[in-house]
C-alpha cells in the first residue's frame, strides 16, 4: 500500500479552486471495492430478516395505521382512528407507512426500509471519509460501521434510530462539503437534514450540532462575515424543516387530531422538552416507568460497561486515541485544513453524544448507542490513514501499533464477558493483536527484509485483531430474532442485557421480553415473546392474538370505530396487528397518559365507538398503568369502571369485556 493511495483526491476547477465534482483520481480498485462493501453489507443485513417479524410492534402498528389513514400517517398515530400518537415525532413512520401502503403489511415491508437506511449510512460515511482521507480510509470506515453490532441490530429493526443515524451522517457529509467550499447551500442542506432528524427523534439530533458548528466557524473557506451568515442560514433551514410540522400540531385544535402520546398535557412541545428532552438528562420524566438512576449506573465508564460495551465500544478506545493524535498531528495546518475540520465534525459528534449517553439519568437503552457508530467508524478510518501516511516515522508506527493493540486487548475483555465463543476467539484476537502491533512497529525493516508480502500479513493480522470481535457479535445478532421495545446485539454478557427497566426487568420481577427465541416466522406474522400470563401483551412487547380472539374482535368491526381498547400501547398494538382494525391504546405506551380520561371513555362507550375492552394489560402483562412516575391514573380508573359495569367473556385464556353489554 502506498502513500498515494491514501492521500485524499483533490479535483481542481479551471480557476484553481475546488471543483464541485467528486474526485476522479481514485485507484482502479476503489470503486469495485466500494460496491463489494455495499453488496456484502446488504447480504449481511437481509439474512434472516423476516425472523424479526414486526420487530417493535409499537411502531409496526403505527405504520399499519398510517397505511390505512393519511391523517394517522401525518401525525404518527398508533391506530387509524387516531386516538393517540406514538411518543416520538413521525418521520420514521412516514417511511414505513408508505412502504406498507405500497407493498402491504409484512415483515419485509416494515424492515427493508431500515436495511436501505443502513446501506445509505455506510455509503455516506465512506464517501465523507474518502473525500478527506482517501479511498482506503473510506473503505475502512465503511467496514467498521457495517460490522458494528448495534448498527447491524438497528438497521434490521424498526425503531426511529435507523433513520436518525442516517440523517446525522448525511448532515455531517453536507457540513464537510460546506466547509470545503465555504458553501451556504451545503450548510443549509445540513440544517434541513438536522431538522428532519428532529422530526425523527426530537432533541437527540442536536448532539451532533456542536461539532458541526465549530468545524464551520473554524475552518470554512469563507470570511468571518460569511461564516456568521452561514450560521443564520443553517438555523433558518433547521427551523423551517422541523418547525412546519410542529406548528401544524400545535395550531390544530386538540379535538381535531390525536392525543400526543408521552405528554401529560397533549402538547408536542411538552413531549419534546419534558419526557423526551430534559427529563432524559435528569431522570425526572413524568409518566415514565423509572429514572433517577434506575436505568443503569451513570458515569464515564458507561459506554464500556457489561451491558453497553459489546454493542458499540469495540473500537471506541482506538477512535479516541486517533482523534487526539489526528488533532495534534494537524495542529499546525492552515485554518482551512479539511482533515482537521473532519476530525472536529466526527470527534465533536462522538464526544458530545458519548458524554450525554454516559451521564444521562433518565431512560437509556443500549440500542441508543447506534448514534455513536458513524463517528467511531469515521475516526478509525481517518486516524488509521493519518498514521499510515507517517509510517516512515516512529510517531506514525507507534500510533498504528497502539491503536491495534488497545483494540485487540479491549476485544479480549469484551469477548471474555460471554462464553458464546469459548476461549479460542479471545486467544486468536490477542495473538493477532500482538503480532500486528509488533509488525507495525518494525514495518519499515520488515518491508526491507521480507518484502510486500510481510507487510500484507501484518495488515491482515491487524484487521483480524480489531474486527474479529465485532464480527462475531454481528454474526450472533443476525442469527437471532429480535422483537419488542428493548433489544440488544450479540450474546448475553456476564452483566446481562441491562438498561431495560429499573432493576433490569418488569414490575413484579419479570424479565424483559424484548428478544424472541431464535427461529423464523412467515412474513406478516410476529415471533414476539408471549407475555408471562398469556395476556394481550405488556409494556415491552406485544403478543399475537389467536384466531379465536381475532374472530371475536372483528365480528362486527364495521359497527365501531375501535374494535377494542387496552391499557398500554404494546397491548393494543398486538391486537391491532392481528385484527387489522383500530385498537385504542389507553394511556399510551406506559399506560400513564391521560388519554382518554374516564369521562371521555364513558362517552365513547355510550356512543358505541368502542366494542371490547381487553383486560389484564395493567395488572398481568407489564404495562405500568396508573400513576407511573406521577402520570395519569386514568387507565386504572377505566379498568375499574369496566370491570364493575360490563359482562366479561374469556376467549383462549384472555378476558374481554363487551362494552355493548352492561352487567345486570
């Protein structure tokens, strides 16, 4: 491998400035290698995809609703009749809802868009790194991202995190193009993408903004005035792209739209800055199932903990090392140095997001860390190229050897937390890491004495040392089915899955049901873990209703707006996916939202809008229901009123109340 291969390709226009055309002087192998990377990633991400069924039924039910009702699609309602929204903005549901509308409801129509988002993220990270550090760096970054276990998990799953990660990555690319050319158009595009990220998962997208802003202000090919003007252009683009939907939701009368799930006052602004905002940092989340330290131990070591480490941290130590080294090595470069700006973009993303995840006291799930994967991958690719270019110096060789050795040693630690791979894989990684690091230290002498084949062997050993561990976790992830609200990549570590609910389980000491047994299900069916009592589902996962239950609920579906109601969104989602008809989720996801109130529900029943009430959701299957973290107790009040007022019937072990038959 020669230095020229790694040097960033620069294209010049006729006047000597930077051309807007992509680089054209890549080595011949670069494009075929890139397409091979995408093809391999595609195969990896689609293998056994249908085994995940509807994945998170909460979002699949909302996608189903959006395929039946344009209003439900616009607001992100859980049911086509529009009783309540999911507790996130709807951008990711727009993608899935349109896919279901086009191709019908099934596992592939729900999950294939996520796979495509994963491929696009790999491609854009590759492109961003290649543009500043060359083809080899771009390929390495893409490969690292593609094999990150939590990325494999979430790009085969239907949570909003897949779209959020893609939008952040494309925004990073747009920011680097803006810095490179001093372009306000590219910068405004970055603002639009961050705005769409806000409509995907609200304030989390803001964690990447500090690094983008510093890079623009520090390094853009523009005057100070133009750089300041660019900030205003970015802000305007963000406000327009994010604010139009928020304005509609806040201005439309509450009676004319679904209730905003996750809020206590039917306000998207409250949801944004409360439950999904500052509450995530402080742990004070009204209506939540916990917080205040109940979501795992906070601190700087959280990303390396038993529950989180195997998800994303395999190359995190190397990324931090290479970030610091890259900034130091380019410390004397001109102000507009594009590589240093790239370190600021990706490094700011990694540091701000990583520190936030580490210290937040509110709801935290391991899969959130997919947001770190593009930044880690980019820094590894760029930093490795930076050190390789300096391999003729001791500084370059020591940096390469240190990155390989620290990655190998950390992989050995992570692999040692599970017995899934025996002792052979940690031993192989350790030996390869030592051999690779030693070979890199004496690389110049090795090449002079043994030739290019010896150098190739050293590079191969180094890649084996840093990628074998995450590749093994990735293979395990692909071989398992994942469903429910809380999912993790790879095998169970010695620390357990962690992070799901306070104390690591459901109320009453039951474990989470977020991961289904290994196996495949037919497309359109859901291999969801059944709730412990065989009820309608629970807080973390839905169940698949039996044919008898489906027949009961759909017998006269055309006569009612909702064929049934259930406390908690997952309980309602399972029934809705099974019947294909709207099911009201009383209280939203946690069963703790005041939607509907007892009086409102009584009026709906009097008007014949709801036929059946599924019992047991708040008591037997995990939904929190009344008063969770100060939330509404309407779900408990409605349950008590229904049990006192209507006739119960049991079908396939599950109790339903016929709201058209009052008890004598």
